[in-house]
C-alpha cells in the first residue's frame, strides 16, 4: 500500500500516473503553463473545496512533473520544510525535507494553505523564489541550487483568514497569482454528475442548494457548501439514501452547528427537494 | 492483561470480539453503513455521555473492522497522529502513529473530541479525507496510500465548545455528519435498566432526574446528567446504597460545585425519590 | 531508605503495611467500599488538609490494594502519566508511567489535586473511566486493559479554584463524588489530641482557633487553619514552646502575610489562649 | 546541483563567480567600498524587492569576497547563527553556524530582514561589531577572532515594521547605514527591459503602473509593486500572454486581496494599457 | 577549589565546617531547634539581605547537618529538584536532584526564594511535607522515604511579591513560619562593625542611612538598604575611599535609577556624613 | 584566528595582552581597584556606546586578570551560564559554562546588558555574590567555591529599559555600582581624534553633532549619537568621503527611521558642517 522512495528515483512516489479528473473553467491551464515555462512561483487563491488541489495535481500530471504536497500548519518549522539531522548507527545523517527534495530533484512543490504556517517559517522560501533559486541548508552547511524543473506553488483561502494570518508583503511579492472560485452552475453540475455518478437533473438540484448556501456567507456562514460536499450528497442518494436525509448528513449538519444557519440551510434543501 | 500487537496482524489488539451493547435510536446504523460503503469521513456530534463512542465501537464490530481510538488533546502533535523516529540499537527506527497504523492496515480511526486538538494538528488528516486518500509522512519521506478499508471518524460536543475551539471550515467540509442526543425516556430507561441491572421502575425514576437536569443547562449547568451517570447511580442502589445517597454521590456532587445548581439538582432527586 | 520496585512485584513499594490513623466521620468508608466494588472512578472534594489523602491511604490499606499517588501539576504531560521510551545500552526501552503501572498491575491510582493538571493531560484517563477500562499507549502501540483491581481516584479543592482550573464536564461526568470537610469540633479535637500527643483540653483550645479562622474565609483568607496545622501547633506546645509562640509560628504567620488577617488571627489566638 | 563545501575551502560554495546584473543608482557602490575598507558593519534599508540583496551580491562579487546569506526569522536561535554540537559516531562534534563560518574564514555575512529575528538573538553579533571583532562560542569554550576580510551586513524594510520589530538601539548603533528606494523611472525602465527581455516602451508602461501603485501606500497598501514583479509581468507578456492578463496575474492579484485596492490597481493597469 | 561529592559520603560537599558568623535577634534559634526536633517544614519570611540565608547556614552548622541550597527560579522544573536520567556509556543512568539527595541521605534542604519557582513545580514537595515524608520519583519508578534527619526549609520575601507569585494555600499550610526583619540599630551596628572591620561610630552612621532608606519604601523604593550593603560601604571606607564616594557607590546608585529616590538617598547620606 | 583553550591554562584565550585604549574620566579606575581588592560585585550603568565594555577590558588588563564576557539575552538559560552535560564517545561529559569557568579558575566575569537576561536566569549568581562566593552546579552535583581572583561585573543601560526589564531588588542589592556617561566635550574630542585618526578640529565638529543629538532624547530619540558612531564618521571622512555623506551614513540614518528625527539630526549636521 505504501510507496517508499527508491534511491534510484527519490521522487518516484510523487509521480502522478493517472490523469486526475479536472474540468478547466477559464484560461487557468494556459496561464499556469506560461508561469511554469519561466518557473514563476505561483499563488492559487480561492475558497475551500473549489478545486485548487485538484488543479495542481492535474497540471503536474500534464507537465509530467512529480508533485510534492505539504499541508501547512502552525507547528511546521523550517526544519520540517528543509530537513534535519537524524541519528543513525553511524552517528547523525542528513534527511532532506520535502522542500529540499523537490528543489534538489526537480518536482513541483505545493504548500497547501500556506498562511497556516507562521510567517517566520515561510521566509525560508525566499532565496528559492527570486533570481537566486537556491536553498541554503544552514544546519548542514550546504547551498542547494534548485533543479531546472523545480517550481513552488502555494495556495490559500482569502475568505476567512484573519489579518493575523496573512502572507508578509515581502513573501507575497515573490509570486504571481491565479484566482479560483466555485465553477458556474453548468460546469459544477457536470462535475457533480461525473464524480458522484448521478444524472444531471439531480446534480443540478444539489448545485442549486450549494449556490443558495454561498449567499449565506453574508449572514455569518464561514464557507458555503463546496463542490466536494455535493459529490458526497450525490453518492449517498445514488446509494439509496433519501435525498433529504443525504443532504442533512452531508450538507446541512456538516456545515454548521448554529441553529439559525441550520434552519436557513434546511429551507434551501426543502426548496430544491420539494 | 495487555495486548502487544504481533507483527503478523498489527491491528489484532484493535479488533472488537464481543458485540458491544448498543440500542439504536433512529436510522443512524443504516446511515453509517452507507457512509462506510463509500468510506466517507464522518463527524459524530452530540453531548457528553450520550453514546457516541459506544456507537462507533458497535459499528466497528458490526462491520468487522478494527477500531483505533484517540482521545484528542491540545498537546497532541502531528507526530502523535502520524508517527516518529525512535532510537534503536541500530540507530533510528520509524514508529507508525495510530492514524498511520489505521490508514496503512485498514482500520476505522476514531478521533474522540477532535476539537480538543489544535486546528493545526488536524490539518494532517486533509489528504486522507479527499479523493487522494493518502497520508504523507514528511519526516520519513513516504506517501502512505490508505488501505481500502480505512475510514476516519471524529466526534465532538457542540454544546459547550467555545468559538476558539472549533473545526476549521476547510477541515469540517471534508466530513458528513451524524447528530446524537440523549435517547428518549423509554429508550434511556431500557438502557439504564439493562446496564445497571435494575428494574424498569427504578430506571425510570433515575431517567426523570436526568431529564430535569438537562433543562438546567439554560441556568448555567455545563452539561446535564448523562446516561452513564444514571447507570452508576443504578448500580449503587442495586448494591444496597440508599437511593438519595447514591444520587448525591453519582449525580448531584459529581456534576457541579455551584451551591445554587446543587440545590436545584437535589430538588430534582427529592421529586423523583420522595 | 528507598524502595526500588522488584521485578517480581512491581507494586511492592506502593503497598501500605501499617494501618494509617483515620477517624471516620460519616458513611464515607462504606460508600467508598461500594464504589470500589464496582470500580467506579471517584472524586474526593474538600478543603486543604482536611484528610482526603489520609482517607485514600486508609481505604487502600483496608482493601489491601497498593496505592500509586501523583501530585498533579501544570507541567505534567500525558507521558508523565502513561510512560515513555528511555534510552538504554540496547536502544530505547519502554518505561510505564504511574497510571499505566497502576492500571496494568491492579493498584488504586490517586491523582491528588487533579485540577492542577491541564485539562488536556487529563483526557488520557477517559478510556480508563468508562466501560472500556483500557489505556491506549499510542507511542508504544499497545492497548493496556485495566487489571480487575484497578481503580482511579482523584481529589481537588473546590474552594479556591478559579474557573480556568476546573475539570472539563466530559471528564467530570466519569466520576462519582464524595465530599469532605474539616471534622466537627469533637472529632477534630480527638484527632489533634491523638496525633500531637496532647490532652483533650489543649486540643479543644486549638480547634477553637481553627474554627474561628475558617469563618475568616469570607474576609479574604484563602483557606482556614487545617487540622494538620493544629497538630503542628500541639506538637510544639507539648515540646515546651509557649502556646502563643507556637500558634504564631504554626498557625498565624504560616497562613498569611496580610496585616489585617494577621491581626484577626492573633485575636483568635488571644481569645482561646487568654 | 548542490555544492557541499570541501574541507580545503570551507567558503567555496559561497563564492560568486558570475557578475550579478546590478544598475548603480547614486554613489552607493563607492560608499560601500569605503565602509568595507574599514570593515564597518552596514545596514541596508529599503522597501521589498528594490534590490538590496542584489546589491550585496554585486558588491561581494566586485570585492571578490564570499557571501554567506541568512534569511532571518523569529525561530532563529543564537545557535542557528553561531553553531552547535552535533552527535557523531565518535560523540559530539562542533558544527560552525553561518555567522561563525563567515567570521572564521573571512566572508561577508548578510543577515536579510534582520528585524525578523528576535532582538535577543541578534545580541550575539555585538562583540563582532565593535573594536573587539570577536565571537565567543560559549557552548564550545572558544573565542573566534574575526578574519581580517570579514564584514557584517544586515538589511531591513523600515516601511511596514511595527515598533515591536525594531533593532535595539544598542545593536543599531554598531552599524553605518545605506538607504535604498525603487530606482527612478528611467533606471527602472532600463532594468525591467533588460531583465524581462522586452522593449523599453513596454517596460515604461509597466513602470508607470508600479509608480502609481506605490502612491497607494497612503491608502492602505502594505507595499507597492516592486521591480521584481514588473519583470515577472514583462516575461509573461513577451511569452504571449495578453498584457492585462499578465498584469492581473503578476501585479494586481499578487499584491492584495482587498476589493477596493484591487479596483484601484486595475484602474492603474487600464490607464497604462488602454 | 571545587568539591566533587565522593561516593562514600554523598553530602560531604554540603557540610559546614566553620561556624558562620550569626548574631541572634530574639528566640529564633530555639524555635528552629524545636521545629527541627520534629522535622517540621519551615518558612523563613523577611526582606532581602536581612540574614535568612546566614541563619539557616548557622542552624545547619549548629545542628551538625549538611545543607543543600537551591536558588529557585521560574525555569526550575520538577526534574531540577528531583533528578533525571542522564545518558551514559552504558545507557541511561539516574541522577538524584538536590531535593532527592537531601531527602535520601538526611540533609537540610533550603529552597531560597521559593515563590520564584512556579507553583506547579513546588507541588513535588507535598508528599515530603506531610506525615508520609516520602518523595515519589515517578520517572524512575522509586518511592524515596525521607531520611530521619531530613528537613525542608524555604524562604521568601513577602514585601515586593506580586499576588501572582505566592505560595498556593495547599503548599503553604504544610509549613510553620519564622519571620525576620532587619536587626535593630544596636545589633545591626554591631554586625556591620564586625563584618566590615570598622569602628562602632562609623557603623552607626551607616546604619542611620539604612534606617532612613527603609522608610522610603512607602515612597516607591522596592527595598531599603540591607545590612549586606552597609558592610560593603564600610569595607570601602576602611580601605580609604571617602565616605560619601563609598555610600554613592555601594548604597545610593546600587539601590535605584530613579532620580527622585536617588536625591532622597543622597540627602540621607549627607545628613549622616555631614 | 581562533584560540581554543589549552588544558594547561583554561583561561588563556581570555587574557588581554595589549593595553586597550581607555581615557579615564573621573575616579572610576581607583574605585574599581578598591572594589576588586575586596572582590565586590560591580554594576556598570550608562548609555550605549559610552565605553563600559572598554573600561572593563582596560581594568582586566591593568589588574592582569583574564576577562570572560557574555552578551546577555532572553534565551540565555542558567545552563548557558553554568554549564551542561555533553554527549561523548564515552557517555556524557560535563562542560563548564563561562560563569563556572571564570569562578573556578579566577577570571573577571562580565555580563554585558544583564537586564536582557531573564530575572530567573540571573538568580544563579546569588550564591557567588554574597559571603558564600560559591556556585552550586545542581545538575552535576558539585559545589564550586570561587577562585580568590574571581570577580563578577555586570552592565546595563538605565536609559531605555522598561520596568519589565529590570534587575530584581534581591539581585541588585548584591552589587556596588559605578555610573558612566558620555565623556565631556574635551575628552570626547580627544578620543574621537585618536581613534579615527583625524585632527582635533574635525573631531570637535563631530562631537558637536553628538552633543546636540543627545538633547533630542527628550523628543523621542531612544539614544543619542555615541562616541563609537563619531569614530565611524571620522574614519570615513579621513578616507575621503564628504563630511555630510559620512554623517548621513554613520550618524543620521544609522540612528533612526523617523522622518522628524531624521530632519532634526540633519539640521545638526548642517549646523556643524556648514
């Protein structure tokens, strides 16, 4: 089940062999290709569950590059990105972190939800994201010059981030940016139908609920219903669960505990599944 | 008494061999089965002591899957979930954490009171809870692809959580949700009678006290009396302790130190054990 | 002087061979026996120095069970309770913590001043305090099923705890509770006379001072004079120290630095030792 | 790709063999040379992306000195600068940190964004920046006297630093200072045209957008568009991306998420790319 | 100069062979002897530099017991008191901390400025300070029963402690207390003359300054001039320094940086050294 | 370049072989000699860059004692002062910290900017600074009695310290104090001329600027221009840099980023270099 990286190809486990399902929306595929041609560092901005991760997987597959992904978090230290010394039978041995692995051997490195990492951690990417394209491993005493195929991509959700969790201007200025949103109704219906294995009419009903929920963001909902949640709802309905039970389980209760918002969401479900 | 995991079956200690006592309330068993059929990640919501843990044990037994349980806490680090390097006579050796153990070998992994863990820790479950179903062990340099039988279940109590302790929207959207509450009086009476080994009349008296206490939540009580506490009360009464002494010991004093709430609880006990 | 635990009986050092002096107040001995018969987890509530620790020692002796005691503090981690890997000539070796020792081999485990530990640490006792009676050693990969003789007892002082230091409802609901207070004047006099080796008249004078001091809690004194302090006072008087000097040293100055409270305590001493 | 430092020349990896592209603005090159002649410690002040790092690379190349660069961050400890003991097959072995490496063997040491490091960390540079020019390695028990070629250079951005992140007066007084700003329109046009490989007319249009954006700093923008961002924009336009799409991707969205500021930036782009 | 502890007598370095100079004030020597006879734990309260440490040294010498002293601080952990595992050529080896050393072999253990340690650290002394007189070494799995000669003494300064730094009532109640203050003028003059080697008249002048300074505590001075400072002043005057210069150096400037308080102190010096 | 300490003289690297340039101001040299004769602990108070460090170097040279200097910081732990166990091929080995090194072998130990260290760390110096003159190495189990030549000197700047960073009264009272300020104009002119190698007239102009800047402390400047900065300015002017350019680089911009203060400083420069 698990895939340890062989010495001969340290990135073997990170290669994507099957084409991920991705439905392009506007020109984002071409723009990414232009950016990759010059190895420009990229920010993918957009709400939860709108397809940013799937997009970068798709592009890595299309470009034939391995993809090293990290879910950022506040505990993440520079050493978690860059590597550390491990103790061995023969003393200490250097272990490349994911960022170093990608930079050294030429992968796309994807830092998911980069603003979750502390600003202090993310400064280690600075020398990789300007003309130097190098990564100093201070604790090892080595300067890694990035592989020509290496590119850095980060993502974040500008919607509910507090000011305290933002990229520093000096980090942000090192990236070009692509903006994502939930697909329009036609495209989202097509995606939900395909992924959940349901017909387009049912998918369109579910998309209607989601679009209503996204308007509730003005009323205190952190996030609307995502495409991913619609796929869950569709799968359970296909499986025989009553539509309202499925929506209750995968859309309404999954989204919030607030009584008022729960009532508003249930009205939406009732409207689309009368 | 203890059960070290043999190499031949690393999940042996986590298999449930005797059917746990569980009294289904509504359609939750069928809904869980649908969710498990598609390995949808699940949230179990509900108050303390209403039976969420018992339910997941019951479902694991019914589905014949091992159950790896973790009581979350704020000290829990990503390494506590995922694993770490341990020092050995021959140097460092990787030790799978409980989440990795479950993902690699195909258990249900149950994170009890997930909101107690920091939001930063819980992002490690992201790649396991979308289409990728994989767990990157960054510190080992391995990508674990989840076993087909693996499912992730988490629980929490929406009642007394502060806003500071909530799941992040981007985590929450990865789950379908089932909601639990204390059972209705008839079912709870049946459970208390069965578990404490007392007759239904006495069980009904105790359930009366509990239902009254749950109404006190508006008056500042964090939680009402749980089913588990009623079982303790019943056991001591069966054992010869006077009902009021047993209620004082297992219900009233166990629940609060506040003089006003103590008086209100004692009135409830007096009303049901005149 | 010290007693390392032999391999043959890992709890040998924790057995209580001499009957501790304990003067029962009401029905607490019988109630404890009922609770122990069903291994109900127990909270002992009451003010500092009223005899909670002595009581649990007495019960452990009476029931013939070893007693493993831990003074809780905020630095205490889950590993301090459960155990950790230690480095050995042959690599790492697992070392059971006190809670694991008690659970594995069948002792009463007593967590003194449990609210001093962080709520996050105390969640590790959850699986030991419901029907599962097990302790997962996540870092070792072992599930310890509690020995049939194992019981968990915790204590705390509800008097001067701030709201920030309280048990979480989900922890608290797992316990039955016994409440303690300072003994009434007759019993306390008997205890002080016995323990300090003084006559009952002198002991009664000291008890009078203590009872007065406990009324000062309304005026800002954190705690009144405890039985233990009276015993100190009695010992020094028996030893030839003038009563007022002894009270000044063991009761007044030991209790507070506040000038107003010091004056009030000295008035009490003057009143009982005219 | 990577360049481990050979024992024969521990600074080999830090030598700059190709002349970095740098377009002098005023007398900064001569002033740096004067400062280096006396090894005066230097502060480079100026906004993000205006060329401070490129300047120090250029000067290191011009002076024929190796350059050891550190991106400062709040996690950086004194040991990260100075060095630490590492465990080896033969016990512990001292590993010089980057500052020690530079001081011992005679490099220019460049601490980028020095105010990101805690003030407490930066006091280790004090004995290197007065007449003593020495570095005590307290944990090793060695006093390193700086190599005659060693110089310390630090940079920071006075624009958006909070008062909390400032150099201590006792640190600051040890440095002479050079101030940088974005180059004037003519010079910046020349740089953008050269670096992006575009003609001067297009470069001038881009510079116009940048100059407008820098005026928005009064309206809440943390930083204006930097020269580096203009180069990104030019590269993509040269590559066939429509100018407005390129500006949207590399200038507008990359700079901010604020709707009002986004609108203002788009007006600037429209004005220069009608 | 240094005295490593030989295996044959682990407390050899802690024995006091020469009688410390101590000038008894009231009955404190007899009261200490009574307390030690019953091994009562003792608090010594009083202002900085009034002689608490000297007193406990004197009593240890008088009683012929070794004295193990610890200056408490906020970083002090339970392990610093109790001991820890150290790594050895043959694996880990237990190292008794100072408290364990004293308890195991029978020294007086003196925790200087106990309120500087966190309340959480100090709970480890609880089982040593009640009838149990034992110290559980949880991490070693050993219960140390205190040596019959062991006594615990702590000190603190009630004057300028904030409420946040106070002993917990449950800790404090375990101690009897002796209160110290600066000696009266006659005794202090005698001490200063003896220790500084000056005549009584000069000593009396210095004591006059100190007594005046102690009255300034109402005007914002944290502490008055201590006996120790007077001895410094006397030594320098005996050595030929002009009295006003000596007072400026050892009394005035040493005590405060506040201009108003400095002026007030200088007036005091002028008044006594006209 | 570096000087590892030979076993034969562990303080060899800390001996000062060339007389440091120091221009005495008032009687500070004689007062220091008196203090050293009795090994009184000393505080040197005064603003940044006024010569405290140079003075202690000068005194160490004059007295023929080695000087062990530490720049204090908030990360500094007691172990950084006192020493620690290091892992060796044969297990752990004790490594004396700088304070222990100085105390054991008889150096002057100089803690520069002592208030930067936490108050908790500095309590370790208490037993070295009273009559005991000893240093307990708790973690080693050794009591070091200070060498007869050992003296402790600390420095700090009372000007811009917040109340939070102050010495505790119980620490402060252990020291005599010498106060420093910038030298008067004549002396400072002489120093600047000597150190920068410029004539007295130019030095006097620079001193004029500095004296003006020190008056700006009332208007928000943290510190005025120090003697050290004037030396930098003089060196560059001697080297051919125009006086105003040199002052801009070494005095004005080096001192502040505040536009109003920058303007005020430039007026001062203009006034003295018309």
